[in-house]
C-alpha cells in the first residue's frame, strides 16, 4: 500500500466513531419524523371524521349560556305562557322597562 492509502485509512479509522454516531442520529431522526408524518396523515383525517360523527351528540348535551337562555325564555313566555296567565308583556316592553331603571330601583 502506498503511503497515501495508509494515511487515508488511518484518517477514516480515526473518524469512524463520529461518522457512525452521526449516521445513527440521522437514521433515528428520520424514523421519528417519518412516524410523526404518518401519524399526522392518518390521525388528522380520522380525528375530523370522529368529530363530525359526534357533533349531534355533543350539541344535544351542550350547556346553554345565560344570555341564550334568557332570549329563549322571553320568546317562549311571549309566545305561549303570558297569554294563558292574562299577563301579556311583550319582549320589547320588558327590555324597555329595564332600560329606564334608575339607581333607586337597585336598592
């Protein structure tokens, strides 16, 4: 062997551990990235499918906010209940009287 080949072999042998370590790290990173991409490719559409399938069940069990309930109750009262009790206050009248409240009304 020529001296050039011997020097090249010694250099490769000296850096072999570093190269092997880099190669293993690169392979590990590629496997992790591959599994993450595969999981995203399968999981995202599957999750959206399950979300859409479960939408009606979640909507039926949903909590109602107070403002929505107040609006619904006032409309229900005006349409069905107030006339049967002989106490007819329209929805607009109720909000108008609330708007004209004074500080003495709060005490």
